[in-house]
C-alpha cells in the first residue's frame, strides 16, 4: 500500500480546486447549490423532495463548449449526498463523476466543490443524485452544453429553448423504497408521471405563433420508459446526448430512462388555442400519463381537444423501428467545426469484445441483479481512491468474465474491467429477460452499431451499421434481444457502466471500467493524460490519513 504521508498536505488546502486540463482563457463560472429536503406533493401525497436552492427541479446548468464550471454543493440533508452529471464526459477527470466508485459522499452539513470543463462536447443532458435511490426524491435538473460561437448549429436558431424533465414518480419516500428493496420486496408500479416536477395540467409552455422552439427532453425517472408527443404538432428530431442526428419528423418519441433528446417544434399561426403534451409510460402493467399544456396567446387555459394518441403502450416494434431510424448526421460540426463524420469509427480494429448479459440472483429471499453472473458490491473505499493510493485489497481484475458463463453460479463481487487508454472496445449488451434494459457509460459516448432480437453471435457483426450509427451515452436493449456498441476508450479514469434502471443498479447491476496508461505509479501520470487528484478531494474508507 502506498504511504498516505504524501496526501497530508492537500488535506489542509482550499476546497477550491484548479483545473489542470482547462484552457486558462476558457470562461469560468461559479455556482452555489444548497441541497435540502422540502415536503411537497406533486401527485397529492406529501413526501420529502430533494430541492436545490429550494427549486424542484433544480436550477438549469447552462454552459457552452469548453466552459469551466465550479459547483459548490452544500449538503443540508441528514444523509450523505453525491451528484452525477449524466452524459457529461468529464474529459480526463473521473474525480468529478459523483458516483460511489469515484467519490466519497458529501457528509451531512458539509460542502464540496465539483470542478470540471465541458470539453469538446455539446448537447442536452441532466444531473441527478447518485446515492441511496435519492433520485426517486428529485434533486435532478437540466444541463445544456451549447455550441461554441465559431460552430453554427445545423438548423435555424430557435426562438427559445425549453427544458422538459419527464419521469416516473413514487409517492413513497426514497428511504421507504430503499428499505423495501433491502427487505427483498418488489417495487410496485409508479404512482404517476411528472413533467418538470409538476402534476398533470400544471406544466405549461407558452408558444408565440409561427416561431420554432427547441425542446430538450430528458427521462429523469427511476425506471420507466416514456413516449413524448404534442397534439397536432410534429417533432423534428435534431440531437441526442451530444450528437446531431439526421433530421426526421416524428409524431411521438420514445425516451428510455437516462436518455436525452432535442426536437424542434414549429408553433402554429393561431391565437386563443392550447394543446396537450403528453409523456406516457411504455411497457408497463397499465398506462400512466404525465400531461402538460402548450398555450398560445389569449388562450383560455385547458385545451378543448383530446390528448394526443401515441403508440400502444406495449408495442415494442414501434420503439425498435424508431430506434433503428436514428442516424448520425455526418455532414455537420458539433463541438468542433469539422464534421461529425470525419471520425471513421468503422475503420478501427477492435481491441476486445465484451458480451455483458443482465441476470438475477437470490440471496435468501432477497433479489440482486447481475452482469455476467456478478452482482456488484460497493466497497467502503471508492475505487478511484483505492487505485490512486494503490490500496491492494479493495478490488482486483478478473472478477467478472468477458462473456456470460452459465456453468458458474452467480456471486457478489466488485467488478472492475481493466482497459488500456485508446483501446477500442466492442460491447454487446444481451438481455434474456422480458423487461427492457437501459445502459449508460460515464465518461464516454459510444456508437450504437446494432440491435436485434434473439441471442447475439459473431455472425451478427455483418449486420452492423459501420457508417452513421448514432453516438450517445445511454442505450436501450429490448426484451430477449441484444444491442451492440463500439467505444474508443480515450478518456482515462475509473468509469461507471450501469443499468439506468435505478433499482437494478442499486441491487448490483453495474461495474467499472478502469482506463489507464503504462504508468505504475498514479502520481507519475501527466496532467495532459489525466487531471491530478483534486486538492479538495474527500477521503473515506481506507483512504484516510492516520
């Protein structure tokens, strides 16, 4: 084990950390966020809701490519807290990722400053609490990363942007939900769907006649896929999770847990009218509706017309066909002027193939979820700290196999996949269950090159889209189906790969990918390859000064 004497100095330095990977000329922005609990009743039942600066949802984080942000979070709750930045790549600084494997939680009554640069990225994302099912109590908010000023957006400038955070909602407190899971119980269906934290008919967007709006829509829920639509208005899909897509008009859009999209909606040349917008549940026991209103000038309020009709809520084929239709626009720039298509992912040789199969195991009467037969156990010491300080007994390679093996019984373990910087990974998510899965990789976007029904085998590679597959950070896998991705592991650090179903990930369906270079001593890593440990790093578990 590496000596801890080397860390004594930074324990007494300022909580404000400097970004070693940030350009000194990049704009720098500071935020103060107070996280606390407030009793609210979005669906008529009073419960503890996590608010930020007394807002639910939390404040918009509105940035531009290459901005540097410092977000000082005060934890005014009585339990530990972490915030993660869903889809923000945090280039070379997994120290800021805000998940249990990379960060010690912010203790009650304390504060910690996240510092990162939104480097070489654009798009629509969101943040949320990553600990203890706190996401089911709120604490989430929208993130925008706007194009740099020298790279035009690939469509006329919208009149205004609106952020829509849609998600399932449980009336039970998050502590009670967690206790139920810990006792081996199955969560019931959610109690409803919220739009921007509001109950049916309360979320309102005011439209001016004839202009075009950009709606940035994220599914921030616990576990339910949703379909979004507006009565008598078409949605023009233009972006998903930092990738500009080939434009296509849609009547409605499926948005799975953890996913974000941008659509353009052109307002009608009307006044005195209003229309319903709907976020409805998909693939659930019964259909739930979150209902909002598009309101034009002089509107009397509630629309006279019906709710917009969406796909049958158990129709998987609609969702599959729509997902396959989404393509990367190869002709436009995003974070840089050069076209997205200048990166020819299809010509790169694969370093390693992983086939990751979701599964279930039982420990007595308690259910746990697995990947390749391993249910993740979170040690007391964050993996990133254990790796940096070379604490040898926290995790080790080889816990999880590269492919599922039914000859071995499922086990608990701390799954870490060792990878070298700039390895090119081919990952197949295989879903033998009757429920849709949603997977997310922190620190990266990946190319969704294939999805189909049945079991994956190498013959399926011939069907892959190696030209214009969409690049994103969260992807769905349909029941009894597979989805394949390709990813260049060029972002060093310890990165979480997890089920976006918060129940599944809480009960073990996650792992970490350790992306490292040739250095044997982490203190020898160049700041050009990975940012040094933050001066304000919190320590816990075995990573504490004696």
